[in-house]
C-alpha cells in the first residue's frame, strides 16, 4: 500500500455484496454512496475521498473525464456488471486508469431472465395475475401462446446469447443469429447465422437483443426495423436501452406493428415517465435487474473487488476483465 500503512480509498456507487466488502476492508477504506448521484455531486464525492478506486454500480449519466479527474489518485474503475457504455473508456485510457468489468459473473442470470420475459409474454403472467387479484376469472376467454417450435432471433451471440440458445433447446425453437463480430468461418450447432439484420427480423417470432451499446448499435432497432418484424412478434431487450429507439417502439406497439415487448433496460434509468410505454401495448417491464440474482450479485461484487485489489497492488488485471488494455 502507498504511504506505508495507509489504506487505499475505494468509492462504491450503491450497495454490493458483503463478501466483496470483506475482501476490500483489510487494505481499503470503503465509502458507499447513494446510487445515481448527479455528476457534480459524484465528482465532489470522489474528490473528497481522494479515491484510488471506483466501483461502479448505479450512476446517473456517464463516468466522465471530469469525474475521473476529480480524484488525481484514481487508478482503477471496476464495473459491477458487463457493459461499460456508462464509462468514458477513452478518457480513462488517456488518464492511465484501468477499466474493468465482470464478464462471466451474470450471464446465466440474464439468460434466465430472457426466458422469463418470453414466458411472461407468452402466458400473460403479469396481466392474469393482476386480473385475478381484482377478482376476475378469465378462463373461458383466454388464449396464450406456446414457444414450442417458434423462431428466436438473437442479435448478438456472446456468453448470454449462447446460454439463451441452450435454455430454449428443449422448446425446439429455431434459432437465428445476427452478429457481425463473429468470424466469417464461425459455426455453432443448431444455430443459423444470417449476414444482415433484416432476414432475422422478418422471420423471428421473438427478437432478443444481446449486443453492447456502441455508436453502431445505438438506435439499432428503430422504425424501419419494427416494420420488418412480424405483427405477432415480441421484442426482448436485456442489453442496453439505447439499442432501441424508444419512441419508435412506442409507435410500433400503438400501431400493432409488433405484438409486445419484454424490457429490462431503458433509454433513461430510472425512466422519467413510463406512462406512454405502459399504455402503448402489451409489455412486461423490469427495472434493469436481469443480471442481478443472489448468486450473480456476489459474483459481480467479488470479481470487481478482486480486480481493484490487483490493480492497487501493482499487478496486472485479469485479461478477461480488463477492458482498456495498456502497458
């Protein structure tokens, strides 16, 4: 540790697993803030703490260069999860701050959540539950849908997409994959690859998004894409909210261009006003918790804490977790 026995200072935006805290406290002073702090307050907190490390869970907007520069001691930013679109990675690299994530910690949880959203839409679970609680008995008029034999389109085929494909195998779903990052010679059992997005959208009964948020994927699913989908199809988004044009989604639901949506992520989080989306059509909504189970919560916190400790000890991070490799 720097300065003899002085402890490193770690700021955490929100609550993480006690197992992770216990890893940090022998060598670090830990300060947990409220999640979603405004940028000015966020920067002031880092400055006051003279933080050596930042563990990011819930943040408002983005961890910007200005936020990073608020603490000249900052050496590592660890994401409690996978997506680092809310961290200015280029700025961190320029400042020689290691950016880490936890890529293997929550893919099982997200994949299971995808299946849950699909089943909730197919069987109208939330609607029927609400109706029964209101004293209604809709047995005679109700018709659900089966997933058996339907076509599932996966946009992105990393850890989560591959696990979703495994989970739907007993349902004998036909699986289409669009992922331009896959090598040309790529092959996968029981999966059909398409070279462009349009054939997947036109054929799929369920379109599930599993791509990172980049400049190329921002607004990837918009007005034109919804018009290409079947009117009976559902959209599932457990990736990033901004991959979908939310106004176009609302319009597509209102016009009946698609039959429903299962959403765990949104353009703004927490959303400022969900009323239009809720009223637009058939939806199942969860508050960005697909990756958060008891098991993954521990894995994400522990993996992030371990990465922070390695960097603060002067060691290289795990290459699988190190987003912005530099010498």
